[in-house]
C-alpha cells in the first residue's frame, strides 16, 4: 500500500509481481483548517533538523532564500536532532526563526498565520506536512526535483529547481502576492484527495479486496 504513485513506480521497478493498491496519506481537515484571521507574510518549512535533512529537505536553500528576502519572516519548525542546527543558525539572517519542537496545536497556529509553505526537498515519498499546510490555505512552493510533490500540489502552487535559492525567493514572492483563492484551491485539493475519509474508504476497499481474494 504505497502512499503515492511515485512510490508505486519505485516498487514496480523492483518487482512487477507486487499486488499494489495505492492509498495516499491523509490530513484531518477539520483540525487543520484556516482561521478567520488574515494571513501574514510568513514562510514556513517543517521537518526535524539533522545532517541528513539539511540536504534532503533543502534547508540550506530555505535559509539562502531568506537572505534574499530580508523583510519576510522565515520559520523553520522541527526538533533539533543533532548539532547541524548550529550550522544552520550560523548561516541564517536575522529574519529566520528556529522554533525547535512544538506541539501540534502550535503547529496549526503557524500554518494558519503563514501565507507560504516551502517543501524544497531533493526526495520525498509523499509530504504530510505539505498537505497539512495546504489544508490551512498556505500556498506551496516546492522543489521540482522531488517528483512526488507534483502529485500533491498539481496546479495549486509554485515549482522551483532543487537548490536554487534565487528561483526559490522569486517563487516565494509570487506566492506571497498570489490571490487568496489560490490558498483556498490548495485546501480544496486536500479535501478532495487527501482527507481522512478518503483514506478510510480506500483502506476498507483494499481490505475487502484481500478478503475476497482469500475466499477464492
């Protein structure tokens, strides 16, 4: 049960004999939802911080983009797993905030405040934080290198080359000035494709399929 078409493709490269039922990850859209407050010029990214994610999640590019947009607040949310946070702090401008680990309740508040969510990864299997942000009407700016992100975002956001800080900063500026209905469009996409109800239905269908196969 891969959570994306991309992961299904990866499995089929190993074996064509696998019995696969692709079931995307889900988001609780009743919990992750926009507030009534006006969005702010805040750019978020969410992941645990360690030596691997500095590269894999494009955190260095996120901070380099912050240098190019000094009037915009950049927030990196996630637990600090090793001393790579010191490296990131040393290279970051004053408009960047590192929150460390925060509760889900506080995370939702950040999603609700921010206009833009960045997923600048080299590789992803899906992107749960991305759909949480989209459910809160954040406009996504994502790496085109992690091909699975197109499955999630489609035409609801902006794409940038992996590791290109200038292109990322330009895309962030466009996302910040995008019409409000783009954020609403992003939430609708999550509601239509990645709700808990949709995942539950697909899981039940898959279980039923396996049980019927066993009966035969």
